[in-house]
C-alpha cells in the first residue's frame, strides 16, 4: 500500500467502488436466473414499455424544437486541461458561434467540454444524461431546459442520431465506440442521411482504422466505399470545417 494520504484514499475508494459494482453485477446475474411465473414477467415487461415510451416522448418533445445540431462524442474520463478536453471546448465554441447546437452525453470529460464551449458562446447546449452506477452525472454547462435523463441506452442513442446533422468523435472508450459505430451503421445502411462523421485524433484512431482496412475490408465484411463514411482530422478547426463544408455543399442555413 502507498502511504500518501490522498493516494491511500483514492485506492481505497476505487477498491470499494469495484466491490460494490461486483456485488451489484452478481445480484443481477442471480436475478436473471430466478424462476418467475408468466404473470410476473408480463407485468414487468408491460411497465417497462411505458417507461420506454415516456423517455421517447420527453426526448422528442425537447429536441424537436432545437434546430440543427452536431453530436459530440468522447470519453467521460478526459480531464480538464488535457489536449483533447480543450480541443472539445474549442469544437463546442466554433459550432455554437456558427449557429449549431451541440448535443453530448451530458456527463463529464469530453461531454462536459463540448457543452462548455457551446455554453460560452451562448449556443444551444444539450445533454442526454444516462443513469449509471459510476462516472456519469450531469455537467454544469447544459442548458437547464435541454438536460434530459435516460435510463435506457437505446432510447438515448436514438436521440443522438435522430436530431444531429453531423457527428464529431473524440477519443473515448466502449461507449464512444458504440456511438461511433451506431452512426456509421445508420449511414452505411441508408437509414439516415449521409451526415459527416469526423474522428478527431489520427494517433488515437489510427490503429482502429488500420484494422478496419486490413481485416474487415480484406475479409469482405465491408466494402471499399465504406471507408469514405468518415474522415479523420487532428484539430478543432479541421473538424468543424468538415461540418461547415457539408452545410455549404447542400446550401443549408443555420437557423439559431
């Protein structure tokens, strides 16, 4: 053990959180294998339907009135003052200054940075928060009337995709990859328009893109054209310019 005050506290706190999460996970697994009678299952599923519907209604009612937006994805663990955090702040600022709203997952890290930039420019700052046992809490830079809490990931993801006319993806973990590939899949399958998908950070994304080219493409699991569904850039200026070029190409006006 390291006897350095705060370090000891952080190690203890991390171990405690891990223990709690493990216990919760074990309990959920046990519950999944419990014998339940049909009326109990039917009743539980019916109530869940109403919960899902209520989240869709709240999301649609709130986001339908906002106007053109860009979803900004990235890690909840990125700290203020780090290069990608500050880059996300710049992305939010530049989008808002041009009249675009910024949609994030509403939490800390890159999400907070995107909302912070939009808020500093008095633009629409949207947070789609998710109920999690760790990491996630609403950041203070979301417009109060545009802060929505979700229990269901899939409902939240619909809002990210349905109300964005572009996606800027900064480095992140599994959640960021989930959001990125959701956007790519919807564009690839033509379930949504071919809105720009911009990955920020060539060094971070390079390994994944090499794997996509050298494995997925080589194995025939995607087509060569699919490699044009996204672009990789290294700066906030490059990222937002890709979005602006898209709007200019289709002569779309920004109506904030």
